[in-house]
C-alpha cells in the first residue's frame, strides 16, 4: 500500500505541476486574445473573427484543468455540515463511498469524452478551422486528472480505514 501511495503522490505532483503551467498559459492566452478582440473592435473598428472562438475554447480547457486542480486542493463546494455531524468512524466510509462514486463518474466522462472526441474529429471549427477534437479532448483529459486525484483520495481513505481498524483491534 505504501508503494502505491508513493507512486500516486509522484504522479499527482507531476500532473499538478504541468496542469498548473498549462492552466496559466491558457488563462494568459485567453486574456491576450480577449484584449486583442476588444482593442480591434473599439480602436480599429474591425473585429477579429477567430478571437471569440479561441477564447471560448481556451475557457473550456481552463474549466476542466482548473476544476481538477480545485478538486485536488479541496476547494470545491461540498456538503460539509452533514459530514461534520457523522461520527468519525462512519465519515471515513462516507468519504470512501463518495470517492468511489466520483471515480465511477469520471471514468464515464473519460470513456464518453474519448468517444465524443473521436466522433467530432473530422469536424472543423467555424473560424479557426481546426479539428474540434482539440476542443473536445478537454473532456477525457480533465476526466483523467479528476480520476487521478480521486484515486489518491480513495487510497488515503483506505489507508486511514486500515489504520483505524488496527488501532481498534489493539
């Protein structure tokens, strides 16, 4: 179990580092594109046809990457007042069940996201004329990151439950 935890932590740290960098790049790119669009529209009186589309696609990627980092850091909205009322030995089981439910959901997102990405791979975006697979691949990519972080939580919960049983048995 310790080896699994070490491997998950290394993988998670690597993914978090690169996801944070990509997220910063996407947000910076989105900001620059929107500034170009606003500047051209109001100063030059001509709109840039691809700017809105590119900003939208960068926002999609930002949502999936940022959402996964939010999950890792525990900043998503949760129903904590219910969990706080549950005794600690039961709340670990609730946490494990929640993690397994989320993992199932993210596995569905990965599978269906891959399927949908392949389905739209021949379709081109209206203004940029790039394959829509680039846009829709945010679904399986985000799903993989979400699943990685949830697996890390599940392993931590299982480790805590194992330790809890050991101390209860002593």
